[in-house]
C-alpha cells in the first residue's frame, strides 16, 4: 500500500496558527547596499547587481561539520547548507516532502520502506549520489565497529532515534538498484519518515569519508546547495554556491559567511553597523531598538523548545527524588522570565512544548514554594540544606531557548541559596561542556535545552529521557523501566490518538520523578536587514539558506 506522505494534522494546524504571528522578511524598504564586511572579508555585491553574499551572525561555533556525529544546532546549521536528506520538511513546518528521495512506499505491515531516488545528483566532489551511497551512510551509523567511525566520534542521534545497538529499529538497508533503496525494520516505528528527514541523517559522500577519514568532520562533502570552503575556528565558516545543485533556481546567493559572535548585544551591534545581515538570539531588551528602524526587522521563530536544568543521577545527591522535587520548588521561573527573557517565554511544566500534540495540560507544575522545598529536603535527610556545594554547569553560549545562560544560572544560584543549597557555576568551552555532560563525571546539575526536530513527541521524551539514549542525549542518566515500556510502545503504535495517550502517561511519570527542572519555552527572536528576502523561520530552529536573496 503506497503512502506518499505522512501528515500530523494537529501539529500542522498549530504551526499555521503560530506562524501567523511570524514576521517573514519580505523587503520592507532598506538601502539595498547590504552588509559591510570586516576587513579581509569579501564584499557581498557582484558588479552592479544586488548583494550576493549573506553574512550570518550566531552565538557559538560548530563542534564538528559532520551532521552524523553531533547533537547541537550550531553544527547542524552548517550541515543543513552542505548536505541533503532523503526526505525534508516543508518550509516553516515539520511536514515531510521529497528530498533526495522522489517518492516512497510503505508495506502494509509498516516494516518495509522503499525509496525511489532522484537521478543525476552529484556530491560536491563529483561522485555520484545513488542507492549505494545511502547504504554506506546508514551502515556507517549503525555499526559500532565501522572503520568509518573515527576516534572520539559517536552517532548519538542515530541511537536516539533508531535505538541503540542490540535493539535497533532498522534491520537492513539495501540497494535494490542504483536508484532504489529499501529499508527493512525490526519493528514498526510511527515517526520513521519524520526521523529520516532530520539533518542528522544527511547523506554524505562515501568517497570523501573514505579519503578524508577523521578529517571529514572538518571538511564536509554533501549534495547540498552550498559547498564548504573554509573554517576559521571560533570565527567564520565560509560556504559557496553549488553551481550544479539539483533544485532549480537554488541557491540564490553566491556565498554565505557564518560568523561566531558570542555576545548577543555585540552581535546586534554588528547588525546595526552593517557587518552582518542576519542574526539569531536577539536579546529581548535589544529588540526594542528595532522599533522605528526601517532598515532592520525583528523575526520571531515559533516556540517549539524547552530549556531545562538537569540533575545528574549518577551523583548520590540526586538518588532521592525528594531532593529533585525540592529544587523544582525552589526556582522562581516567572521572575527569571521577567528579568532575563523580557517576557518572551512561558514557564515550562513538562519536557515538551504545549504546542506539540500529546501534551498533557492537566499536569500541575511544582509551585515556587521555599517552605515546601525546605520540607522536602528535610524529609530526604537534609534539614539544614545540602552539606556540600554542587557543581552547576551553565551554558557558555547563547541559544534560542537560553539568551544568557550565565545570568540565568546566577538567578537559580540565588534561589537555591534560600533553601541552603550552594552551587558553584562553571561554564567551560562549548565542545568541552557537551563532552563533560555526556561523561557525567564533573557536573552535579547542568543547563541545556532542546528544540524539536521533527514534530513528534518521541523526539522530546524518548530522545532526551529514555534509558536507551544513555550515553547521549539523556545527560541526566535517568532510567525508569515503566517509562521505557511506554515510550517504546508509543513508537510502534500507528494510531496518533493512542500514541498521544501514551505520551500523557509518560509525562505523569517524568513529572513525579523530576529528573529535570523544566524551565521555559521561549519565543526565539532574530533580526535582519529589511532588504533581505526569502528567509522563513523554522519551528525546528534550523533553516536552509538556499532561498535567501537581497532585494
């Protein structure tokens, strides 16, 4: 039985409503002169024509440029430009559409997916994209002993979305012919097509991986709209137009330069000074300066994220759930939102945003109640607070869900002191930060967040809190067998209403166990030049730049 598309109607409707308030850049005047690059950087214009170089400002550098080995968005943002996936999401939604695969069929039992591939597509190194290339990539990700899994690399997203070694969802990927690839599953997976479209499962050049080996993570080769040219660490990544890109008329830009500017206000100043054209993570307070400036516009991404404080359950301090519940009661979320988000966020109750289907609105949050927090600590054996200071990892980079991690950490530090809990804040460099959290040896509690990838609750609850995703995205090392059974059952259930009920059961368990303090769901703010067109913000927080151009 052929199924050309899988649609989550409830999610799509919610996105349409959310996007009704989004300001899409549409050429509202402006000088038309474009950016003024720093010394040593190429100018945007091409002769007397319009500017053809985009300079994009972001908060942090990439960790690596191989999408398969990373879990953070700064790396995946680059991957989105250099690579393509078999399926992709329609602009501004998480509804799937053809990508490198032109069409697909699903067997009646949901165990066999057959994809017809686009013909004539080339990798940036000139090699052919075909079924064998798809098989190579998936075989590389699934095999823990793959010769193309290099030192220090791990395929955490693959394990999170398709199960760890020993309980894999995908049984086999084979090339039927040069233009047909077939996936056979061990068990049905309801969000399988949604998962396949995620940037982490971009198809890379087998030839380049074999030749570059470990260096591939710094020199990526895909089929995408832009070709990787240069990476100056903690400074810029330069991409150039793929002249033979398979999508007609794309990309519209000749070059993209992605600049790392850690401080949000410094990034905004660079935009105002004409040094960059588009920026992310605009401070809510800085957004007020856009009013009345005809050359700049504010952009709002749909809120589809969660920022949270996670407890490291490898540490004895957090073995007792009453300690975790006590700290939940000690955080004044609304005060943090008012002071540090300028009201551009809502308190988080559950680990997934309320705009996502399956969200349980009946669950009550832990109220801000210092007396209750002290009482719970006393019941856990700590009537005078915790005896030793805790190591609190605060994010060193800005994110759409966390504009200033250190200031938020300081506010939480002050809240905890009121109940006799002292914390020492640490913010190592971003790549080290992520490595430390994955190891779970140095931190007692930590700050992270998640922006939904694919419009499915599985991408929040299973990916972040199931035992299968340790080590990886479950940085709390949280294990609950009942929760695991529910989440696995939800993956194989094809009826969305039944899946929604299962996810509501999961949220009840998670709330009681309190492995996190769900902090906020933010409305991410961006800003850009008013003469920049074709940029449509994605709820997933990562966009392709192939449709962007300057008026």
